[in-house]
């Protein structure tokens, strides 16, 4: 499936996986809207992608855990780029610690950003996709959304929620020719991995953001007849 001249919205696009996805889509001729918590990463990226690939870009600093802020940002992106063909819900945070030791406010914040943020953005984009009769939504979940582990209760709960929402939404909107997919990468060399105490300098065994971006692109290029609920991505040589 050719993606040139399609329009996309990528959340968490200022760094890591989101930046890699936005860059790869722009290289395919996709016009890209970018959301991130701060403008420091997405403003220069929007300028770079427009200059390098000749695509239209728009960057809006947005707290995706705030529903009204999300609705305003999505409306602004659509005003600039038109109806969205692609949504990649990538934005997410993680703090690790035992359930009783982690402050309640932090546990709630992780779920608000990761799960409610994905819901708010999707809910804002979906009506235009339904009206157009096509679209692709890719939710970046995690292997933590398939199995829990000690110290990951909040992060896993949010990612399990994304998996359930993906499966339900896929069944709701398939009749509108909208494909909804959840990707479940394992450890990726990002700031989140470093925060978890992993040795991110050892790049031989750890996946890179570009690896996840390539999987997103592969999902988007599938024929219209193909619907894939989840697609996993694992490190090649786990230790």
C-alpha cells in the first residue's frame, strides 16, 4: 500500500520511538502531525522533516492526559493537514516500583497518560476516519501488556488496558474499513529502558526505535483486506 500524500498523527513524537516513526513516515511522503508534552523536540523535528522530505508538518505541545487539550490539538492538526488517514498512539511514560511503595498519584498518572491519553486521542480522531470510510490506528503497547512483572503494576495495567481497547475497537470499526493494531515490542533502547535500570549502551541485543518504526510501517502497508490484532516485536538475543 502506497502511503504518499496520506496524513498521520503521531503522539510522543519528540524523541525515541515516536520520533523514529514520524521520520520514517515523512520519508514515505506522509504529511505528519506531531504531539508531545513539550515543544522542544517536535518543533525542530517538524521543520527538519518538512525541509528534508517536502511534506507538510505541524507540531503541537499537548498533555495527552488532558481531554480538552487533546481535542483542541487534534482539531488544530486536522485544520492544518486535513482528515487523518493514520494515527499512531505512541506517547507513554513509566515509573517502576512496588504497588504499595509507589505513590498513588504516580500510579494514577501513568494510567492517565498511557491509557486515557490513548483513548482521548483515538476518540478525537476516529469520527473523521469513520466519515471517510478508511483509516489505520496503531497503538504502541508492550510485552508488559501481555504479562505483568514485579515493579511494573501501573505500567502493565495501562498497557493491558491498551490491548483490551485495541481488540474491542478493532471489532467496532472494521465495518468502516478502519484497521486497529497493537504492537507489543519488548525492550527498546529508550529513556524508559534506562529508567528501568537496563544497560542501554549495549545495542547489540536491545531493539532500537527504528526497529519499531519499521514494524509500524509494515503494518500500515498491509493490503486493505488484512486485519492484524497484535504484532509482537522481541529482542533478538535476550540476556
